[in-house]
C-alpha cells in the first residue's frame, strides 16, 4: 500500500511536543478581514425535502450562497421527535460527501452537511473535484487560494443555520474530519458563533513538515507542485491549521492518529498542541485506514464525544 513508515518515526511523547510553525505577522488581520466581509453576505438558505427516509430525522437538500456568489449544496437533517435546541455544522474529508451522517452523538440538534466549494454537490467549473488538483487551485494567489473559500463556506453555513434555526444561537458546534478538520481549525478562531468543536485526524497542520513528509493524500500534490514551481510557503503560511489553532478560544476535542499514511500524525498533533484553551485528545491507533482496534476505538470515541458535547 505504501513504502514509508506512517508513524514517521514519532512516538506519542514526540508527537505531543510538535509545536506550530512561525506565524506570519499579519496572520490574524488576514483572517479577520475575510471573516468581517463574509458576515455581510446573505446565505439565502433553502431546505427542500428529499426522498430519504429515517426513523429519527427529516431529511432535506441544503442550498445556500457563500462568498463570491458560490452556490453551496449539501444535506440537512432535523430531528422528528425532539425540538431543535442545538446546531451542528459537519465538514467532510477530501473524498467529498454523498449524503448525510446519522450517527453523530449530539441530541436535539439540526445538522447541516455542506459540501465545500468545488466538491460533491458544490462542484463548479473550473475547480477540479480531484483532491490532487483541488488543493492546488489558486495556490499561487494567497488571497484567492481555494482553502480560504472553503473556510468562508463554513462561516456562511453558520449564518444559514442561525437564520433557519435562530434558537440555536449560542449552541452551535463544528465537526470536521481530515480535510474538514483542517478547514475547521482555520475557521474556528474568528467565528464566536461556534461554541465547541471536534476535529478528527485534521489536515493542513504544520505545512513545513507537511511539505517534507511522504503522503498518500493531498500533501503529495502540494509537494510535487513545489518541486516544479518553487516555494509556495508564502501562501501556505496563511493556511496553516496549527498556526490558526493558536487563536482558538473555545473547547476543542481532537482525535489524532499515531499512524496515518494520508495526513501525517505530526501535523495532526501540531494542531492539538497549539490549542491554548480547554482541549481533549483521543489517540487513535491509525487514521485513514482500517485496523484491528477500530470498532472498539470508535465506540469509545463516540462515548467521549457525547460527554464533551453534552454541555453545548
């Protein structure tokens, strides 16, 4: 499957000592300006009933407008037998999404499952939905790099949630895995409308390491681009999830893996280590792989997340 060590030679003790890279001087202002501009957008959200049936949830097709007039598609689910008290924005991995999840352990919640721009239900020319090309879209233009637009898609999903379910104000969570975990880490510091978050094997942490460590994921495409086109650190320094994590003030739960051939564990742990406030860590044996203890760890993780989000 792969010809490198997916632990990269790091023990858990070493992973817990990985610090974030240096922060650009205007990192915070770069993101505050984007957030302030995004808040001025009307998401024009629309939920349309679809044909999916579930005993506990009403299922909807989700539509809303993000920045640059980008039409975002996805799904929404709303509890049938409980009143909505909380809202959850759920990000997805780089494989995209083909439907909503029904096993997220947060009760009394409406869930939005947006597809980030260019992917799945939010495909649009000329953005490729192939992760190896999507991750390179406008990478030579820091203000326009695709990851920034995906962060804005999260903020506009929160706006859509609050307009559709105003009772969720003060009770909104973000939940993101892999690609969605890294995008979440970039989005969370600036949006005080989100109260708690879970990041599962999050990507985009510590780009200097990410550019060096072998990978089966999108990092390999970025490495190849740099090899042929020169340094892109000027862009990537503004899109480092570990640097962003230094600014997160809310409680965050992180599930990070000891071995992962797609998102290198040092990058995942750099995000967790950088969090300055309340945080919880669940150590996975593997990420982006099947492994013998997977079912047991998933049960334990879900129980821990139920407790973590119980006070949302």
